[in-house]
C-alpha cells in the first residue's frame, strides 16, 4: 500500500511508527510544514519526508489526514486537484464530518473517518471507523490498516464524537488512573519504579482478563472480593468518594466539550 500521512504531528507519527513496526506499506510519505524534527524517519526504508502535501498525494493511494481541525479545509482545497479515482481518504480529524469533506472533494470520493488513539504507536489502538456511502466499498482497507495497529470497529458517524471521548481521550483517563495507583503504591512503601510497574501490569492483566473471557467486569470483581475482605473495603471507600461518579462526569464533560468543535 502506498500511504501518505498528511500531518506528522503526535498522532500522525504514532500512526507512522505503527505502520513501520508492522511493515504495512509499500511506500510511506510523511508531511509536515517544518520537517527538521522528523527528518530522521527517512532512515527507514521506503519512507519519504516532505513539506509538500501535493507531492505526497501524487505518490500515494491511501491518504491519512492527521492535522488540526482548523487546517483540514485548507489542506483539502490544496490537494483536491491531485486526487484520482483510486484515492482513499482517511480522516482522523476530531469533529470534521464526512459532509464537510465531501463538500470540498466531492461525494464520489472514498471517504473514511477514523478515530484511533496514541496506543497505535505500539499496535494497541482501539480505532473506530465510519464512511460515506462510496467509502463503504473501501472501508475494508481502513480496517486492514488499523487492525494491524490494534483493533478496529465500524460505527455510525453520529457516534464518532462519543468514540473520541471513550477511546482517544480515554487513554489519558486511564493514564491518570494508573498514575493514581502508582502514587498509592508509593505510599504503601514501594519505590516509584516498582510502583508504576505494579500499576501498569495489573491494569494490563485486568483488561486482558475481560478481553480473553468476554465477561462483565463485575464477574471478575466477584472473584477477588471476599466477605469483610480488604478488596471490598477498598472498593466501597472509593465509591463513597465518588470514583465511578467522577469518571462518568468526566466523560460527560469531555463529550460536551467535543460537541463545541464539530465541523458540519
């Protein structure tokens, strides 16, 4: 696959790293206005760095847009004359709807919206996908790319804002929970390095249990909560102080905010 990542910032580079690690391309173009800080990516075979978006589009079939929402319209206007009938446009842009893309490049284009998260850099992203009507013919290409970089799921476009909160912002939410667990471990006597390892691996184990078993979290909680035990004591204290409520309120606040930056 001849892929171009238009906008090699934090997310764009995370996608690039995942593609490089899994060798998922024939050629890979990375574009950025100032290329100095990404120039070392040309050390990888078949990777080209450029500040010229049109050059990247001319030499690629799959275009992954990872720019700021305020830049997307300008970039689409810049490259639209370079598009051919085989191009697949994959947008990672928060709040930039398919209709807004179609208004610039045309409804006949294969357009896919994706919402990966930064865990894509280590092949563990949860990526949500949706497409325009024509894009349904090529959405399997997006699935193939993102399934090599984690897990993907196809959803309705009207759920993309919520998916952004749960999956993309969600990485930060889970990082904060891991940090809090680390701090708790330090308070119990572990040094910072060991504390973080304990927190990270326990989080990974808990998630893996649910993925492998398909069970509801409460089923696994029941296995480690005994009558009058330390686990239920800790869980109840957390709930008394609003653990679940705070998480849900935070998710709702993020969702409210993201709906103020939607582009129609």
